[in-house]
């Protein structure tokens, strides 16, 4: 019995000593968290979809990977942070969305002076023949109505003169025939004086003078001396510059703001101090498919001949774009990023730290350097208006919703399947039917221009013309990588 008591005593003493030795050490030696390994993620600055656990080269372009900064604690799915240093280097600026009751905008129209087609005419040949002498040979010369413009040899006129001389003898007995011959010459615009001269002298003229029946400046000449012309053939164009047209090219988005009889003020580049008040009298119903503009015209008086066709002109129009007095939201045009049919902005969601998220918006009218916001923003919110593309790049690097990545999330290597490129990338049949764990071999562009597309044979990329690179794509490892992301 004493033996058992002795054993129990030794056991109790041992337990007591062990508690003092090992129990005190565990309390005095805290757990060292500094020795724990922090998981790192490495990505490519040119291909942000890359996410590898260690430093190396980008499997697409071969560039050195950079350390991905993870700052997502306490953030929502689409929010991301930027460092203050990155904000300063990129000169990122924000502005508070405000409302305004401004109801007009200014449209600047550019155009030129042109000839008034309604006041222009074509001088034609009164009768056919050969031009023996042409008195006006230079564009820009002024022609007065009744001026001698050409001397023409006409076989038809020679025959008609002989008929008139013969008809004189039967003037009394057959006056109808005589008058018919006389009128034939008058139809060719032979003057009464010329006809009387033929009857008096009874002599045939081989050449006849042709006189102008319009006045103006010659804008185009169609004939030269020695040319044969038919009756009614054009000799030259004559422009009457007593009135001219002011023609402007207006973009189709601004046409709705213009109307006939609208007053405009025209400024002429050649006379900076001169302003002309005019009224729009014509809006072309047909759009120019090349320039995507519509011609708007006003008629100007030019009695002092100051306005020359071809002179450049401008006009600033104040346009009312709202019929009500309700306030509207405006943001700078530089704040908006366009991708297909979508318009997006980046909103700073915190006034304390650089925390951002992307927001899709609906735009209304463009007013100067601003856009009207119909949906997507409220008064008082803060949006990025300078350095917007830099903020968008930061969103892509952090796998957040961005301009080209509508759904967000880090995208698997070699396949930009979540990016909004104005269409969807469809996998090939062999990719769709592949089972998990299957290794797919093929050739791919090293710059990934076609977003993960594989080719069965070597060749060159149809986009960048670089040689395709052979790759082995393990679907199971990609799925694991995406899950880890």
C-alpha cells in the first residue's frame, strides 16, 4: 500500500513540475504572425487577366510580371481603391454633379459664300455655225446685256438671207411668205436693224454678230474661237453677284435646332468687324452621306460687291433645347467613356479616400463642353473628369467592372470572355465539348488579339500579323485558377 502511495506522489510531483515548465512558456511566448507567408498575386501590366502566384514572365507577351495590390477589404463587388500616389501621378480630378436651369446652347456654323443659282444664267448660241471671233475669253469678265459676244459664220443664215432677198420681189403679191422669211431671222435673234440692212443693200453677210441677252460675271466658258456650235449650245455661264448665298454645313445632330425663317448673324473672315443679319430661307432635305451634314442657306444682298464667292463665313446660333424651366444635371464630356451603345462614368463613392466604382449613364443633349444626364447619376455625386482612362485601367487591373469588362471579375489567361467588345466571343466546337482536365493544344496570337482563339495550324495573326505561338491549355488548371481568383 505504501508503495502505491509513493508512486502516486511521484506522479503528482511530475505533473506539477511539467505544468510550471511548459505551461508558463506557452503563455510567455506569443504566436509570431510575422513568420506567416502572405499569398502574393502577380499580373501583367499589358494583360491584367493574368494572375500567377509567383514572379515570372507573362505567358502572353513575355513581359515581367508586377505585384498585384489587393485592397478589397470592406469593398462592394464593383468598388476599388487607388493609391494617393497613383492619383497624383495620373493627375486624376473629380467634379461634383450639379443641376442647372440653363435652357440654351450655342451652335457654331461654318460655311462659305457661293453664287446665287437663281440669279445665274447660261448664255447660249442663238444659231448654229462656226465661231470666227469670241470677244470674252476669261472667267471673271463682266458681260452687259446687249454686248457683242461673238461673230459666227452660219450656212443656215446665208440661206435665210438669200430667201429674204428673193421674197422682197413678192412682198406685195404674197405677204405671208415674205413675213415668214422675215420671222425666221427674228427667231434667230437677228435684230430689226440687221434685217432692214439686208433688204436695203440686198447683200448677203457671211458672218453675223451675236449679242448677250444676260448680264453678270462669267463663271465658266465652254467654247473657243474656231469651235462649231449648234443652236442652243451653251457658250458660258454668267453669275449675277447682286445677291449671293451664305451656305453652312450643319451636322445632323444639330438639324433639329434649325428651321426656315430663323434669324442668324453672319461674320465674314475677310471683314472681321462686319456683321450681316440674315434669315435662313432653305434647309436641304437631303443629307450628304460623305460629310454627314445638311446644307443650310441664307440669301444676302451684295450691291456693293463686297462678298465674293468662296469667302469663309461663320455664325453662332443660340438654340433653345428645352421648352420647360426644370433643372437638369450636367457633367463634362471628358467624364464619359463610350463603348458601343453604353456610356459609362467613374463615381468617387467616398469623400475621405480614393474609392471608385463604374456607373452606366444615359445621356441627353450635348451643351457646349457638357452632357445632359438623364439617368445614372444624382445631384451631389462626384465623378472623374480628368484621368478617366487611368481610373478605368485600375478597375481592369483589380478585376472590377470597367468599360471593357461589363461583368467584372478577373479573366482567365488567354480568354477575354467577359470583356464587352460590342459582340460576344463564341468558343469553337472542340472547346465547348472539352471535358474538365483535358489538355488542349493549338496556336494562339502572342498578343491575344482575338481573345483566346486557337488555331489548329501555325500561321500569322490576322490582326497584328505576328507569328502564332504554340500553347497547351489545361482546362482543369484554368478552372482552378479562376476559382482561386
